[in-house]
């Protein structure tokens, strides 16, 4: 047996190299996992649950400490959490959109299943909250940038040309 086989310095260097390679592998796997996690959550938020679930395989494959980071949930637990999140996102998804011809810069007002809002194209709207169906439109004499107010069967809107009182049922001007 030669001296080189039992040389403690060579063994130490080999041991250090192995440790460095393992640490480098773990670091690379950690950062790859973070990138894959971001893509999986983005896919989930974009409504693509199937893609997000497929990516969980990559997450658990690349992450050396998967069970530690996810508190022992495992792949099945993570997929279950993705499905629950997907159901919540679907419930909160956009129900309707309305073309108003101008920017809406004020918060909407809601009452009795209706939504009231104005825009910077001089229009006041009353729409159904469940479907987005426009009940009426009222043309004011200026941009409406404040939240409308509803009271006593009237809708009040502050526009650049003054305050407008509109009949809630018909959308006709009561006074200005």
C-alpha cells in the first residue's frame, strides 16, 4: 500500500470538496425551487390549477428540505391547499365588466343590490351588482370624481359643474 492512499491531507481536501459540492447543489436546488414556486403560484392565480399542480412535482423534486419547509405537508397536502385556493379564487373572480367611455376615479356606492358610480366622461351609472346590467345612465355637466350617495330614493353626485340629485328609480334629474 502506498502512502498516497492514506494521506490525511488528500482525504481532508476530498472531504472539503464533497462538502462544497453538496452545499453548492443545495443552494442551486433552493433557488431553482423558489423560481418554480413563484411560477406555480402565478399559474394558480392565473386560473391554471392543472399547471400549478404539475409544478408541485418539480417543487418537491428539487427542494432538498421539502418536508421541513412545508411542515410535513407533502405533495398531497400542497396540492390540496392549491385546490382550496383555486376554489376561493374562482369565487372572487371578476363577475362582469362595463365599458363606460371614461376612467372611473371614485369608489362606487352600493345599496339594495345596486352599484352607483361616476366617471370622468360626465356619466353617472346605476348597475345591478350581480350581473352588471346597466339600469340607467345620467349625463352630468362635468366629471364625477366623488363617491355617489343614495338616500330617500335619490342619488346625489358631485360633478365638476355642481351637485346633481337624480331619481333612483328612473335616472332623471330632480335638481342641479
